[in-house]
């Protein structure tokens, strides 16, 4: 079956753009501190959709998923097995119409006691 109508909900006008707060690439976190990530769609238009799910990864390892708004996840860096001094956070978010967007940022952790 060949569609005869155009898809107007999965194009650039309704693209999901992920913003993550609660993480900084310039701050050095203590390995025992709690980091709380808040994920939002940074595009606020009439056609924008709400983020309904996000998967969280640190250094490529899955650390959790949130399946209902508000999209927030807390973690303690020292509890991660693959923690290094410089780490990569990756968030993959999905909205109600299955658009997908990714956010990546580095963050630093004080590994050794001073």
C-alpha cells in the first residue's frame, strides 16, 4: 500500500529537541553526590509534543529509564561501575508520536579523595 497523504507529524516542524538540566560539563562532581537530571522538549510550539520516555546512559552503559512525565532521573556517580574522571552522559528521548532525539554531554567526577 502506497500512502496518499503526507506525514505532517514527523517532519522538521515537529522535531523533538531535548534539553537536559542538572548536569554541567564545567563542574567537578563528588563521586558520592546525587545528580538529578531533568529532561524536557526545548521546542515549545503548538505542534510540539511532550516527552514520554527517556533512556539514560553513562559511558555507554544503561543506567535507567523513565516512562512517564516528569522525566527525571537521579543517580550517584560513585555507584556506577564504569565511572572515570571524565564521563559521557547520553539521553535518548521519545515523544508521544515516536519522534526520537538524543542529548550528549560530558561531566567530570573527582575519583580520588583529596
